[in-house]
C-alpha cells in the first residue's frame, strides 16, 4: 500500500483492484508500436488498468477521492471489464471502515470512478459510506442524465441518484475549496466538467488528476485517450496543469496506473516530461 505524508495530512492509495481496458481505446491516436513498449497488452489487446482511490486523512476528517468500479456491475459488463471489488478490503487494511469516511469526492460519474458510492441492500440501493457527504460537479451529473448515444453506457444512475434523493450528494458549480486544504478544480477534456482534487498542507501540494492524465504513460500532452469527449481541450488542460504542477512540485496521483499510482512530473532533456518518484 502506497502511503506518504503531505504537511499535516496523510495520503494513502486505496485500490479497488484492476480492470481490463482495450489498449487502443486507452491510447487513442497513438500507434500500438509506440504504446505497447510501455504497456504490454494480452492476446485480446487488453491492458490491466488500475482503480486507484486516494484516502486523505487530515487529522479531523477522512476524505475518499473516487470509489472505483464497486460490486454492482451487470453480468455482461463484469465479464468484459472484470469486477475486482477490492476497495472496502483495502480501506479496512488502511485502518478504516465505511462509517469512518466523512467526505467522498467523485471527479466525474463514469462507472469506473463512482461504483462504490452505493451498494445493493435487498431491493434497495443505499450509500456505502453512510456518514459521508458526496461531491461532484452539477453539470457532470446533468450530462449523465442526458444518456447520449456516445457515452450513456458510462453513466449508471444507481451510482449517484439514490444519494441525491437522500440528500447525501451535493452538486457543485465550478472550482471551490471544500474545506481547508481540499479544493476541486474543473479540467475539461475527458468530460466537459471533470474535476481534479487539489490537496494542500504545510506548503506542499498534491493533485488527484483523474482521467486528465490517467497513467504515468499519458504524460505527453498528445497521448490522449480515445474515450475523451474533447481531446483538444485535454491537451490545453494538461498544459495548464503542468504550468502549475511542475514548478510547484505537486505530487500527481494517477487513477488508472496499476504500477505507479503517483509521482512528480518534471521536464527533462529536450523538454521531455518524466516522472520522479517520492
Ligand atoms: Zn472517465
């Protein structure tokens, strides 16, 4: 389990396990001859992708950023993606029960980012974290509700609508400091309203950058996933992110990297982006 301190805060990577993604979809327009040197696919062209949530212990509050795939996937999707469902076990290993989580932040509402928001109990769908407030951008939720041809499959309302109905989920409008040292910032590209989470304590910063830079293999601004709705905006958002994160030495947390959950992005020789490990 990856764990570090950031000022007064403690950060722990808590994984829901790994799932399958198609290598071509994961690396978009990048030729396979290039990406397969970094990540080797299986005979069905699949890669193992991580499902990294980040637990932030501030000393007063326990904050969980992202909740993986969960355990409610329909049979067919569970066969395609796998349904690892390890988040609660790993949370337990980190010393916490679901009741201990005070805040859950979803960067966006694709099924592989908010699956453990809820669980089935009998014929009901209820909050996995009974004492938590959940936060997501309002326009992200609005987009999911449209159920568009392109991405309806990614938006499964049982992951969030029961929480809106019982008042546990709060919809946000734009950038905001949720509590001291925990802010959300919208970076358009993957979706129009995906938010990253910026964590700051003792003059140090970390950022859960989510699908703007899904793995350490996606540092190059042009290595954009085919899933992204607005690839040109992904490029602009990455440039903006690097303009802050590189000079200020932010610890970048990668959602879908099963090997390297975090690191410091640096500019090396010939302007190449590289990663330094904490
Ligand atoms: Zn996504």
